[in-house]
């Protein structure tokens, strides 16, 4: 084990070439962080305060906003600290914690979108059975599964990476990721790679296929319906989910594609964009999509805003 680094810190290399522009990026990052926190908190508050919105679809939307806050907490505080500081190191324990938060955020996003697609599938394809199927107990069970399985599966992956002896401490990203750490290993990472593939299949590819199936079934039902009003209402309620799903799928595809490249094979600006897109765009876009497209949420948000102004 002579080649193993004795350092107890990882070093982020992408901050080296930022120079004075890092202060511009700091201001931009702070603005994005505040916007994400504000919009998603507003969505959650609007749904909690209005009892008429205590329905499966809106509860899942609030969970999506909660996940956006969770992922942002894992990224922005550390990112802003690194942009403001001249030292870009992070302890091993802090790095693994950040990696766990970011990876679970990514998995939660897909599992939540899967639950939302299932809800819309039942509402449109089996409307008469909707209330008997989507009971409060069943919703609680779905939400528990959405949170617990990714937490467990990602946690095991982090532990597998934690046990590896490392021969380096340089991470070519702006934040910690499990794959970047595994690449620094001095020994074979076959077990990590196989387990990582298993987690990707169960938390990304299977949910992705299920979501495609549900929306295909919804499209078939809409095409068979002779009611133009029914089609319009169905597409209106599904459109925000489809936008969120497509947006996040593209962002995740960029991240997965980037992770396959070795350090130095892509320009730094491309690396930064591809690695941050899925952590910034969905949390910023989702509350705007749902807030603008659902009149119930829009009315409540306007009502809360007016109350705050008058106060």
C-alpha cells in the first residue's frame, strides 16, 4: 500500500483556473440558491396551507420541491464556500456525506417522478377506481418507498466506496461524487461497478421505462376518447409532469455521459455544465412549471403573496 495517499482530504481541481471570475460565479450561484429555496418553499407552503390541495398529486409535487431543497443543501453551501475561498479541499467524511446527499437526491427525483406518473395513470386510465386505489395509506406507502429504497441502495454504494484504499486525492468536479472517488482506488473496483450498475437499473432505468409506459397508456386512452374536453384536461394535468420528466432525463443523460469520460478529455466549461445541470435546472424549473400550470397552486401562491404584502 505504499502508493496510497496518506492525505485525509480530497482536492477539487476545477477551481484552479477560475481566477477572479469565481466571484462572478459566486454571485450567480448565490442567486440561484436563493431562487431555488424561495420558489420551492413557496410551493410547499402553498400546498400545506390549503387543505383543498391535500391530494395525492399535490402531495407528490410538494415532495418534489422538498427533494429540490434537499439536493440544493447538498450542493450550494459547499460550492459557494469553495468559490469564495482560496483553499479547495474537503475531508473524506464530508466528501462521502456530500456524495450521499447528491446521489440520493438524483435517485429521489426519478422515483418521485415515477410515483407522479403512476398517480396520473390511475387518474386518467382508471378514473372510477382512483379514490379506492389512491388511499391515504397507499400514498404513505408509496412515499415511504420513494424515500427509503434509494437511501438504502445509495448508502450501500457509499460504504463500498468508503472501504477502498485510494492512490490519489484529486477530484475533477466541483463537488464530490461516488464515481469520482472510486476512480482513485488502488485496487479492483469490479464489485463497486457491478453494484453501481444494479442501483442505476433499479433507480433510473426501471423508473424511466415505467414512466414511458404510463404516459404511452395515457396517450392511447386520450386518442380513444371522443371527448375533446377530456383530452384537454388529461393533457393539461400531464404536461407539467412530462416537462419535468424530459428535463430531468436530459440532465441525467448529460451527467451519465460526462462520468464516462476520463479527466482531461473534455473542456472544463463542458465538464462544469454537464455536472451541474441536473442539480440546478430541475430544482429551478419544477416549481415554475407546477406553479404556472396548476391554477389551484397559482391561486394559493398569489393569496399567500398578497397576505405577506399587506402584512
